[in-house]
C-alpha cells in the first residue's frame, strides 16, 4: 500500500487532482485550483533561469484563481506578489490574497469586461513605469505558463494508459488546455482537444454576441490572448450562460460534484462528444470548485434547464454561429478571423 505523502507546501497538495469516472466514456479531472500548475511551473522556470530572484515582486492581472495560485507560488519561493484584480474577484479570494501578503489593486465595478481588462492593462503599465524591478508574469501571453502542465500530462498518461483520449475544457487563457494537450501529443499525436467558449469571447470569433448573464472571465476573453494556440483545437463548443448553468447544476445533481461554471460547460460538451464518438475517453477539465459561483449559479438551481434536453446546433462556418449552443469542427486551424484584427495590449 502506497503511503499518503506528507507535502512540504500546500501547493503540492492543491495541485493534486481527483479523477472521477462520470460515465463509461467520460472522466472528470477535478482540481481545487488548476492554475497552481501554471503558476508553479512558471515561477520555478523563471527562478531556475535567473529571470527572477528571491525577494523580487511579481505582478500580474487576474480574474481570480490565477491570482491565488501565483500568490501561493510566491509564498512558497520567497517572492512578493502584486495583483491587479478584475472586478469579478470576490471578497473571499481577496481576503486570502491579502493574508498572504499580496498587494491588491481591484478594478471598479463594471459590466464591460473589455473595459475591465483595459483598466487592468493601464494599471500594470503604470506600476512597471514606476518600478522597473517588478516582473510582469503576463499569464495571458507568456508561454512559460504552459510548462507546468507537462507534469499533469504525465499524471494523466499513468491514470488512463492506452486509451484514445479527447481533452475537453474551457479555453480561457489557453495555457491549461493547450499545455496539457501539447504534452500529451508528444506521446500520442492522436489526442483530440475540444475547447469550450462563451458567447461574447473574441478568442474563437463570437464577439458580436452579448450574453448579459455570462461570467465570461476564465472561460473566454474580450481581448485576444497569445497563449491561445488555435491550431491545437479539433472542435469548439460555444454555450450561453443558461446552458452552462444548467450543466453545472446538473453535474452537482447527478454526480455530487461541486465545481465551477467552466467545468459544467465542459461536461455538457463532453457528453455530446462522447455520444458522437463512444470509443474514446473524454477527459473533462474541472478547473476549480463551485464556491465563487454559489450566489450567481447554485442559488438559482430551481430555474435551471434540464441538461438532458439540450443539444447544440452543428455549424460549418462562424457565419452560422448563434446562441444558445453551437458546435463546430475547428480542425486545428491556425487562426480565427478576429485574430487578424489589431490586438489590444493585455497583461
């Protein structure tokens, strides 16, 4: 019997996922906070290569779980941390950041995510101009955030050996789904990747739509991110808030899994994909727990749609994209039309 490990730091315990088989063709890989892999991998690489040094202050922008992951990585490695926080960062996360010694700049309330992101950019640049000794982590753009997921890929390969694998997860910054899939394809080029997007995100061309209830942060983006590599994705699903909420509550009701909105959305997409391709194992990325969605999602459980009655419209062109749920073969194409337009500077 393998003894239970005693960890030297909480980050080692937090990054350890639970793998849960939800159905014959679907396995959930559930985390308390997935981005510990990105933050630890990035910080360790930057220290090892001499880009940063102990005692230095790392600064970045975040909508929530990356901020906490970076704060814990800094705590572990003797670094200081400054977070320019989205308006979506709640009091629970902010309190944890402050206790960990993080300096927090939080943006004022706004329903416009693009405005929120641009404000964060301006604040980061102001901080850098004032103190050139700060190191800007650039979680949305620096490929160093992909590195930590190689360790996760090794774990997945050991847990699910000799299986035809499809990874299903929210696109977000691109680092988790992209980093995990690239590492898995180093051993098996046939690993497929299905990305999940909200309507209103520029990342896969749905920015012409608005979804007033959508909690877009962490799933999509109002501004292009360099860490999203479109050529990694085989298929894309776009879901509105009502569908994502139904799936998240359904995951709790059917499997007792209390997880975030992106996990529910990914599970809904995975169920559809598993029915289309039952010979493969679909690995659903469960990036975080449901705590920060308690009021806006779980408290509304009585109004949730029945996930079993929902289905996407299969499209062949972004011209046909429309809410509430659409799916499309992306076929590892390198660029989305929205990416050809001018990029805004984003941290």
